[in-house]
C-alpha cells in the first residue's frame, strides 16, 4: 500500500519513499550509505538541513536519526546531469476525469533511472498544476503516440478497469522490412516472459499470453508501413512479435539484439507510433476516439 507523503510535490515531482527493512544499521546515515552508495553523505546532510527528508510522521530527519525498522522515509530524487529531451508533448483532450496526450519519442511516461523532470508525468504536472495525475497505461520511452492519464482519484478505478478488461481498442503503426513470403494480415500469439536481460522480453514455450494483429498499410521502396493492433498488453509486445516474424521495427535498439545505449543521440527514433485509442467512457457513456497527429 502506497503511504501518504509527508513532503509536498515539488516542481511537479512527488517525493520518493523507502521502507526501512530489518538490518544492522544504527542510524539513517548508515542505511542511506548502504542503499544509495552513489550519493555522498554531504548531499544527504544538505537535503536534511533543508527539511527535505522526513519520516511517515512528518519528523525531519538527520544522518544521526535512529534507525527504526518499518519506518517510511520520504525524500526527493535529485539525478545529476539529466538529459533534456528536445521534443514536446501535445495535450489532445482534457476534462475533469482524464487527460489525453500525444507523447514524443524518447520521453519516458514516468520518472525512472536517469530521467526525472524529463518525463511526461512531471512535465504535465508542471504545465497543468494537477498533482493527482496518474497514467492509466504506459508506452515505452522509445515509442511515440497517445497516452491517457487519470485526473480524479474517485473515478480512477473505472478507467483502469476499462484497460484491465481490454474494453479499449489500440492501434499502432510501425515501419519495418517487407517479407514477400509473409501472408498478411496475420495474428501472432505467443508466450512472453522476462529475458535474462531485465529490460527485454522473450518468447518461450507454453500457453500464449500475448496476441497482436498485424496488417500491411503500404509498401515503400526501402520499408513497409504496418498497422499493429495489440489484443493484450505485455511489455515490448509489438517489438517482440514483429521481431519474431523476422521484420523487426526499424531503429529498434533492443530487438533482435540489445545494442549499446545511444545516450543523448536522438537521430534515429524507433519507428513505432501509438496511433489511436477508442473506448466507451465509463463515466459519461460517450464513445471516445483519440488519434495521434505525429508521423513516422
């Protein structure tokens, strides 16, 4: 269960938190040195003097504060040298319940790893001032297109149920090679599990838990334009299924081979776009359709 923060949202960023487990640490400083080895104690001390590290009771902590098993500590992440993503999101729709956004390539939906302020969620909180924003579904950082956020916590479960029950139609578009021998349209079903490389997925034997419908939109000289309609929503599902057909999506740095991180190179985006979402609005009963205006 997510605890109630005792620090406010700051510049669009909600505080992070960590539960204190069983362990040999005598004080908070010793635990932080173990848990966050890349953050020097002087940085934590400065944050604590500013009142930016507190427990679940709201008490301001110091490096010498006694270690209390089961306590919840709130703090702000402060990544160093965060890369600026030079592409902008577009707000497509907003009412009291949801916010629909057209996301650019390279921008992660939520903070993680080396990205904090350069995430769609934090950007939107800054622009809209809505602290209750929560993504209802996710897109890979490398994928562009339509993403939907919940605004009202009171109705959030209704929207999550729409996605959980697969009562939403998603369409994607991708560029990849063309296979003369591949009969299209085709439905790909397979069992997907986590790969040994934690950031990848792989197919394995067993009952299928993923399904994608793939059709051809157009054939061009050096590539083909495909429409992808996922029935399920496994991580990297479209990328894995296209790769399984020996037509990996153009500029895919994970499939078929995990390439070295491109870092700040934005010259070759993954040719995958979340083109549209359509569903019955669980609050108003209206039919909703949202479409990306981006191109591949």
